[in-house]
C-alpha cells in the first residue's frame, strides 16, 4: 500500500474538498465556487464517508472552503515540480491549523492520527488535511499530488498508481486527450 489507510483518507478528502469548492474547470465545464447552501452540501459530501456523516454549518463550510483553496496551492506547487514551495505552504498550514499528532486506538491497534486545537469539524479537518499533505511530502511522495493535465481541466488527484505515472483526474479526461491525439494523427 502506498500510504497507510488514515493518510489515504486525509489525502483523498483534501483532493475531494479542492475539487468541490475551488473554481476552475471540471473536464471542459467551467465551474464556479459554490456559495451558501450549495457550499455546505459540497463540503459535507467531500468530507463524509460511508461510516461518517459530517455536520457542516455555514461557518464550517466557509472555513473549509478556505482550506480547499490552500490545499489547491499545494497541489499546484507539487504538480509544477516546486516541492520547496509546496513544503513552505504545508508548514504554514500546519502552523495555522495547530495540527498535533495523537495515537488513537482503533480495532486494529494504535494508529497515528492528527488533531487540531479542538475537535470541531472545521478545525479538526483543517489540521488533519494539513498533516496528510505533510506526510505525503515528507515521505518523498509529494509528486503523487497532481493537477489534471487535460487542458482546461484543473481538478486535482492523488496518484496511487504503481508507477506514479497518472496525469489525469479521471478516465473521462484521459479519454478526451487520447481521442484528440488520435484525431490529430488521422489528419
Ligand atoms: Zn480532468
């Protein structure tokens, strides 16, 4: 396994939060930054899982949307190969979120988790997401944080492929680029 399951959840959640809250392009579709009720729904969907349904107030949604913007900057830096900039941004995030490690007992034993100064949804997740990025960058896997290469798409992804060669956010974008390359060759 590339990342342990807790780190994987943090990284996947960070990518989902970026894609749900930051404006840009999803495939060829322009997307705006959601606001109000739509933002609350987008954030709740990004951080909830099968076994965890988050409660997201308007203030929590706005706070985590800001974190989404900060996390996107880290992806943009790693995707550009600028790990120094990415590390600086993550250190700032760790500082700001007050992320602290804590051993938590789960059904499989003791796991290293990361908490914020308190366990509110906004501060708990902000700290956890910052710590997940720090673990990825600190384990020489910063290059696994990617931005879709299928112009104009700018959705982000965590590359968990064996060879680390993933370039697209989705098979939809991959197929679009493949089809365009094929048409180009035909001409
Ligand atoms: Zn894409």
